[in-house]
C-alpha cells in the first residue's frame, strides 16, 4: 500500500511541477526569462511536494519546532504552487477557448458563404453552353457575313442583289445568337464555379468534426442557469480544481510518510526478540565476549501499559549492572544506543525525547527476569 501511494505521489508531484514550470515559462517575454521563471516556480512546487512529508518525519522524530517551521514553509509553498497551477489551468483554458472561438467563427462564415452562393446559383437562368458551342456560333456568323457580302457586294448600290436585305438580316441574327451563346457560356462557367464552391463548403462543414456551438460550453450552460454570475462561478470552478489537485498531492505525501511509522506496542503484545547470532571462531579469538544487548532486553524489558516509558539512561545503568553480575564487559555507549534503537524499531516501539530533554522508550518497562517472561 505504501509503495502504491509513493508512485501516486511521484506522479502527482511531477504534474504539479510541470504545471507550475509551464506557467512560469509561458508568462515570460523572452526565452531566458521563461527558463528562469520555470526553474523558480518548479523549485517552489518541488518544495511544496517534499516539505510536508519532511514535516511529518520531523514530528515523529521529536523535532516539534523544526516540524512546525518546515510545515509553515510547506504551507507557503503550497499557496504559491496553487496560484501557479490555477494560472496554468486558466491559461490552458484560454488557448482552448480561443481555438474554439476561431472554429466557431470559421464555421459561421462558411455557412454564410454557403447561403449566399446557393442563393446566387438558384437565381441563375441560362442555356448551357460550351466552348464548342461558341466556336460553332462564330463560324455561323462568318458564314452569314460571307453570304451577305456575296449578295450585297462591297457597298455599291448597283451591286446589291434582290436578297441583300435578307442576307443582312441573317447576319444580324447570327451575331445576336453569338452574343447570347457567349453570355450563356459565361453563365455556365460561373454556375460551374458556384457548384464547386458549394461542394467544397459543404464538405468542409461536414468534415470539420463536432460543431462548436459555443466556445465555452460550461460558461454557456452556467449563464443559462445563473445569468451574470456564470463568469465568477466558472473562475471558482477552475480554482477548486487547482486547490483539490494540490491538496491531493499533500494528502498523498502525508499518507505515504505516516504509513512508514508503526504505532507503539500494545500492552498485551508479546515481544519476539530474535535469538542472538553465535559469534564466529574468528570473533572469539580477536575480541572479548561483551554483554549481549539482545539477551539483556529479553530478560529485563517487558510490555507495559499505554503511557509507560523507560529512560534510556536508566536502561543503560541497568544493562551495565547486569553485565557486572554476569562477569561480562558492557558494550560501548554508542553501540548500546544503536542496538537499542534497532531492536525498538523492529518491535514497533517509539523512541523520542521528552519535555525534560531526556530520551525515552515508550510502551515498555524494566523488570527482573521471571519464569513468566515473554520470549
């Protein structure tokens, strides 16, 4: 379980540091200032990430003043990290809203263009004409012109034939027909372009993904429900998200640290001390046999009622007297403290300093050995 919370703490801490660093980087005007701001904000987030666990550890170690000081620093760093995370979340939301607004404006313009082009295409009335149709009409005009010249001459009234007027009318009709064909050709080309534009706009509207009716859907929904208070509530929602994220990180770190400490031994618990390891032949030859701290603890240290404690100084005096009775030299002071601390940690016993500046082992008492001692 503690390993799971440790992994979760690392994940949340990395996210918190990334959010704060990104906010610092994005808020600067130059690259150098952005890097500096990112490092500063990331370092503050890292302190907020670690100092709360350090405060818990110092409290269990008996350094109450140090724990309180580090806790205050962690709280200040948490406030700064919270504001940075809120700024990063809000800035990320601004980018998303801007993109949605641009998408909504683009789709709106496309719809307007589609409506305009469709209306223009619907009003067009023409006969379809192609380049070949225009070419044929031009040939007909040239043929009518040749026929008219052959019948009417070069303009001399004496050369005009009886059908000259008729040929002039045929040439005029051919030219009028050519003008109409050219107009129809231009209308046909315009209609083809409008049809292509209509297809392109419809395809863009169909393939543009989910339509964006409102750049800020949450703000639009809140505005319908609350009216003018929607903007403030949206800002509060972003603040709550940032606050809950940072508090989750603090909670995970505190839980991780608390899971590493075991409570004091219950009065009814049994003390199962490991048997002392037999010294090797080499150690027997080189060093005298000191009084075993493990054996002393097994013979004289027993579970006690909650709230009872033993002064380590008294425990040391009792140990030395016990060594004198057994005719064995006691171990050095530092070695005795190391072994006592290691045994108490294995047994889940708490060692801490009292108000009188003396160090106590809680939950145990010193008694003379008896047949009822607990192994």
